[in-house]
C-alpha cells in the first residue's frame, strides 16, 4: 500500500552526547551518533518513499526546537 503523503523528521539530540534520531511518520525512530549520518539516512528514506509514489516532507529540528522544511 502506498502512502500519499508522509513526513520524515530529523530530531536533534536532547542533550550533549545523546544521539540524533530520524522518524518516518509514526515508525520507530532510527538513531545515529552523528548529524551527517542522520541526514544521509533521512534523504535516502525520502528518495525511496518518493520512488514508491509518496509525497515527502523532510523536516529538520533547529537549535530552538522549531521544525524547518529541508530541501533535498
């Protein structure tokens, strides 16, 4: 079954030394030690999901906890 629209969230670590997380809609988050790893995974997921026919909105949490749309 193809979803028509989904969001992918790149979540900043809540505290120094914690991990980055990437969550695709309501799926369980995948954790990473580095921002670059999290971003690469998020972009790969966006490409795969778009290839499956979904409209994808990629969101990155900024330093203030606000969600920003990310161009990929």
